[in-house]
C-alpha cells in the first residue's frame, strides 16, 4: 500500500509500520514486509506485505486485524492508503472467476509465452527503424513492450486462454 505521510509524522508511521508487520506474524504464510522510502520531495512510503500464497495474502487483506491497523493511518497520513496490485494477478481477472486467480504456474507459462516473442522481435524492429542499438531504441522497445503487454497482448491472451487458465 502507498502511504502519503504527513511531514513531521514519519516517526508515527515507522512505529505503525513496525506494529502492523508484527501483527502479520500471526497470519499463515507471512514472508516479511518491505518498505520503500520516499525519494526527493515525495512523502509517499510504499509498504509491501509478502505472503507465500495468494490465499494467505487475501486472508490478511480481509482480516479485522488489518482493518484495525489501517484505521490508525489517519494519525500520520494525509489520505487513506492506496492499495495496488501485488503480482502478476493484475493481468488476470479473478473477479470474473469466483475470485480465483489462476494457478501461478499457469500465469508464469502464459506470461513467458507472450512476452518472449515481444522481447525477441520488438527491439530488433525498433533498432532497425532508429538506426541501430542505442539507449533511445532500448527505452522505446521497453515502452512498446509494456504498452502491448498491458493493453493488447495480456488481455487477448487471458481471454483466449481462459478455459485453460481457470479450470481446476
């Protein structure tokens, strides 16, 4: 989750972060917490709670214990925390499939199968168009691959492969 910490209240945030991380210990599958500190003039801290399975993460995310800790963020935060996606699951649509994400190995196989051709061919095409390998062609290639993966390739692949992805 991203927390916009009010200037001068970093110590309160750090105390809260230690407490919520300790609370995570009571939940199965907890692997640890990572904190990404703000850069430059930003006040955004990112807290990543890692669990061994999606189900264990969901157990934590929907718990009353977590809700109590999140309610305390108003003591140090300018706004409510913003929760972002936690893994490859954001390319797959579990809400359409009874809340289930596909098996991790299936997500990995589909991701590999669709990203390999892009990584193999896009840089060559861009490099040919921009006159050889350069930082500009590399950055352009990565941008094209990310856009294609997000808006074209993964939505199409997950739709086309949904019987394979979401069967038991």
